[in-house]
C-alpha cells in the first residue's frame, strides 16, 4: 500500500467523519485512512463496524487517539503518525463540537458555551493543523480541508436563518433550538482556512473549506433522528463531498468553500 494516499480524519468515529472514512475505504483509489478520535475504544468499535460495512475494501484504516482540547494528545498523535506512515497527504479537519443545546438545557453558561466551542472548533483545529504541518509538507500532493458548518455570513445578513424561526418580542427569547455559539466558531474557522490558503500557496498545499450543510449527526447530543425531523439530510452526503475533495475532483475550487452542489457562499 506504499502508493496509498494517507488521509487523517479528525472526529472520524462518528457522523460526517465516519462517513468520510467509509467513503474512502469504499473508493477504488488506494487510501490509508487514520481515524482520529477522542476515545480509542469508540474508534475501535467504529472500525469494527466499518469492516462489516466495507467487507471487500482493500484500503487500510487505523485509529489514533486525538483530543483537540489537549496539546499533549495532539503531539502524541503527531509522533504516532510521524513514526508510521511518516507522512500525511490530506488532513481533514472534521472534528467539531457545539454546546448551544447544553446552554438551553441550563447545563452550561453563555461564556462556557462559546469558549468550549471555540476551544475545539477554532483553537484546537489551529493547533492540530500547525502541529501536523511538517508531515503534510512531506507529501507530493498535500491537501488541507476544514469542515465549515453552518457559517454563512451572507445568508445570515440577509435574514436567512436556517432552522431558527422568527423570535417573539420580549426577553428572554424562547427557542427549542440554538446554534449561535457553534456558528460563530465555524465562521472563525473559515478565516483559518483562508489564512492557511494564503500562507501555503508557495508550498503547493491545496486548501479548502467544505460546507456539507445540515446533516443528520449526533452533533451537540441532539441525535440524528431529531436532526432528520428538522430536515437534515443523510450524513453520507458529507462523506461523499469530502471524498471528492480528497480525490481531486474539486481542485478548481481551492481557497473556497465547496458543497455537494457547487460553491457555498461565505
């Protein structure tokens, strides 16, 4: 498998990350997929399930413990990948978290809701990318991907707030669904993507954001069933679009946010 492309997917044990790993395993192109997961036990269970779903795959998947809120965890993961396979062709910054629903349930404060989201989605992703950059630059075809989330400033400025109905007059506002901490952090993540794209042009690294849209995952503990009730589409659509970027089908869109049906506005 020496000709395989080495792809690391953070948050690869569930949701869009899992579907991305599966899509790469099912690909007729050779891939060595590294599944990043906060829990090695959950990663092992996910890999067992993938082997059942992809019994004929000749591609490789392995797990690495990876917690984006821990610099030590990121450093250990770097050393593991540096030892073997020794390089990285694509880093898929997929891992993300939202704590807005915890806030609505009275389980966390406004400040913690925002700080924890930024810690994972922005600071953690930045540390991850910065730490693994030497391995990415060792590739002959380095690719760097950031999963954008529901972060469209243009749509929000025009009053197009997905999944958030108009609010009644008065305070406090009553809502059963909230995303603002998550969306703010993902908007900041878009800036990270643009910054890395600018800084890595001379190194030949291709950089994208990927906006898979509202998909049925367990993000925030809401559960895929509830997400489907709100109109979310299958998480496999996210895996498919990420696979297309990894495999070179969206190379004309470097430096932009891509979705399954074209470009996604910032």
